[in-house]
C-alpha cells in the first residue's frame, strides 16, 4: 500500500479547516437590518412620513354657487392658499340701471371684507342689502367646497382627482355651473386629461330666434379657443358678447372643480 505524502496530508487538513470556518460563518445570525430582510426576517419598522401640503392643505381656486337675488345672481370665486382666503372676486353681480352703481360700490368692499374675515361672516354694505346677502351665500358655498376638497384626501389633491395618480394625471369630465346671461343660460362641460383640456362642449346655450344663429357660430369657436388656451382666459367672439361671457364663467367653474 502506498503511503500518504506528508505535504498532501497538510493540504487536506487545511481544506477541512477552511470548510469548517465557512460553515460556522453561514450559521451566524445576521445582525444587519438589510440582511435580515434578505434572509426572510422582519424588516425594521419605518417611521410614518407626515403628509405634505399642496392642494390637500387648501390651495387653489374655487367658485361658489350662484345665489339668486331680487336684482340678479351673485357668484363669488375665491383664491385660497394655505387654507386662507387670499383673494375674493364676484364673477356675477347685478347689472343694469341703478344696479351698476350699487355693484361697483359694494362688490369691492365685500371682496376686501371676505379676505379680511377669512370667512363668510361679513357685514352687509349699506345700500346693497340684496347684493350683500347673495354675496355671503355664494361665498359660504365656495368655502364649503374648499373645505370638502381639502378634507376628502389630505395630502393627495382636491376632490374628484384620480386617486393614486395625483392632480393632472388622470382623465376627468367636469360640468361647470350654468351661467345666466341676458339671452339664456350657458353651461360648459370640460374633459381634462393629463392636466390639459382635451375637449369642451356647451350643454346649454341661448336658443330661439337670432340666438340660434349666434350660438351656432360662437360656441364652436369658443370650444376651440378653450382647448387651445388650456384656461378660461379666452377672447369673446365678436357679436356674441353675452354668450362668450357666460361661457367663460361656466368654463372657469368647471376648471375650478378640476383643481384649476
């Protein structure tokens, strides 16, 4: 029988020692948190992140419902930032005759009062009791809408947005408020996709007599202008001033519901 060579025995013994060390190391519990997760153990708890601000915190524009008064509708649009009113404006107010002077005097005062108060708790302007009452009513509905949007899904966006995609990511179809004009109501429906206006149509527009011709000419132009502009900042169509104004108001209220 051949005898084992001393050098060969030494090599075999060394290999056995190395194998034993590797085996012991593989059995050692993982202390690194990442290693524990990779090994199938429970990962360490992660502190919950605080929701960020944004639209959920109360930022954007919102239009209240039109409030009917003895002298005509009053409708208020608010700009809210950080949950506070930063701007108030009347998108509708009584017009014609004495109402023009009353509106010109009362509305700026009511706008300032709304911003200062930060609520609908504002005093009526002397000599403009009906306009003031309508203003307060529309202002309150705007504040209610803003509160509802901010509380629907904190930190993610305004009400009506596609959850999980955020503002401007999903597709929305929104109908604006009907805007009253001298020749009849105008109401617009908007399709917003990827944060852009992709389609606009008039659900209501003045009808009857001369209005049929005006509407047939003006509405398609207004639709194209809204898509091209991507906002309610569009020019009136010549010969259709009232219809154009009503269209803009309804379009803006629809965009307000989409988050601006």
